[in-house]
C-alpha cells in the first residue's frame, strides 16, 4: 500500500465520504436530542408530575436498562437487516418515545416513553458503530483514515452533542417539558429524513447475517471476545465515575459540587482537542501498546485522587487540582484506549456478526457500570481512600490482561 498523502491522513471532515459524514452528523444530532431532554427528566417527574423520589429513580433505572441492556438486540438486528434500516427504526422509535414522554401525565405513560427512548438508542448506536466499522475498514484498506480515527471522531462529535444538548435544554427552561420533548423529537425527525434520503441502502457495505440468534450464538462461543469484553468493561465503569465519584471528590475538596459544570467543560476540551491525535498515535503503536497504556493512565486518574486524600496537600496546591487531574487523566486514558478497543472488535469477531459483538460489548459495559457503581456508591464518601484505590486497581488489572490478549489478535498493520 502506498503512503497516503498528509491531507488524507488528517482525515478532515470534508474529505470523508458523504456516508461517513452522515453517520457522524447523525450521532451528533442524536446526542443533542438526547441530552436536550434526559438531564431535565428527573426535575419534570418530581416537580411537574409530583412523582415520589424512589419512583423517579426507578424510571431512570428503567431507561438506562432499556438502552444498555438491549444493545445486544440492536446489534444483532443490524447484522440481520443492515445499518440503514435499523438506524431509521431507531430514529422513529426515539421520536415516538419523546412524544409519549412529553404528553404523559401518568406513571404508565412515563414508563412507556422512557422504555421507547432507551430502546431507540439500543437500535441506533450499534447501527452507527457497525456502519463506522465497515466504512473504516474500507477506507483504511484504500489508504484513507483508519477505523480507529473514525471511532475517535465519533467520540468527539458525541462529546460535542453532550454539551450542546444541555445548553439547548437550559435555553428552553422557560417553556414546558412537552415543548422540550417536541423539539427533541423534531431533531430526530431531521436525522430520520436525512438518513432516509442519503444513507446507503446496503448497510454501509456490511454483509447480511442469516438470523438474529446466530449473532448471539457467535458472541457466546467467542471466548477471546468475552474475555476482552470483561477487561474492557472496567474502562466504561471508570468513565461513569464522572457522574458518581467526581461529585464526591468535589464535595471533599471544596464543600460543594458547584465546580461540576466546569469539570465537564474541561472533559470536553480534552476530548475535542486530543481525541483524534491520540487515536492516531495509538493506532500506529498498535493495541498491544495502546490498550495497556490507556488503561494504566485511567488507573492513574483514580490513584491521583486516592493519594491526594491519603497525603496532606500543600497549601499552595489548588483544592481542585486532584479533581482536575482526575478529569484530564481519565479522558486521556479513554482517548488512548477507546478507539483502539472498538477497532479491535471486528478482528475479534472474525469480521462476522460485527453488530452483535458491538452490542454485547455495550450491554456488558452497562452491566459492569450497574454493579460496579452500586459497590462504589456504597463506599464513596468525602475523604474515603478505599473506593478510589479499588477503582484504580480495576483498570490496572485490565491493562495487564489486555497486554496479553491484544498480542494474540491479528490486526491490520499500522500505517507509518
């Protein structure tokens, strides 16, 4: 393969094929619509509908399960029916979900809306991920951007969407929740229309599998992939601590959680500025180097806070320094390991039933977050070292396991 030009290696947006740009733009719009509504859902349920706090928690838990728990179904359906059909179905289901949620005035309606919105993501996200995987392989074989770079761009647009969504939602705080849901539904209607008009009809070049159950069977028989899934899940658990452990650290350091918004802005800056160049560097180094390094950096994020709690901090060190270091290291580790890990899924799957494997990876991660966060939540309190130390050990153990596993997986030779 000839050396690609510098311009092609940059993988700039305008040089990506139209189908890939549509997938990434759809992911951006999907996240904007999601974060436009979901961060404000609990307030609507408790204040507008006067639902008890424990029931609000149940509703939010059902939404999470209907998304993460059903990714395996969405991935297998993508293998069977193609990226385009499942992506369009996910958009339609999300539109219906937000309409139901916006107009719901009773608990059954709320549950129906939340299940629909969660299941929509379980359809949409594996479809996009599978489409990027197939397109990334084609582009990489042709000397264009690598599959890992496409996944890095996907992470960037996802992060941008997670910032724009709440900002738009905050701008709509003066209107009722129904209007907010209808605005989100309109965003998904645009995504639906764009993909109905321009999305490739052959599922981004993906081979069609004969049945949905065959994908599940292929996943369960793939022992190497199951080991990889267990090891990778600690990265998802670690990332989720932005929502659980970080507020506790801010409470310890400053006595409040007022800096949480600034922490998320810092996370976005790190991701947008460094995700793509770090993914390129990691892809050149290969998974046997990039994955252990990324997970080790992630472990260092938790070790830093544990050390700051256990050891006296000099007065000249800003109180927010451990939290800021945690955010930066956590996202550097994710930037190094995440795209390379997602790039490794198709080789682990033997380039068959790719959607089912991506779905299983996401569902396993959701289970790890559920169980791990429950355990961490029971231990986390301001000034407690133990939970931070334990959370550091998990990705460190994964780093050791991935260093061995990644060497046994055949991957395309990195381009220099």
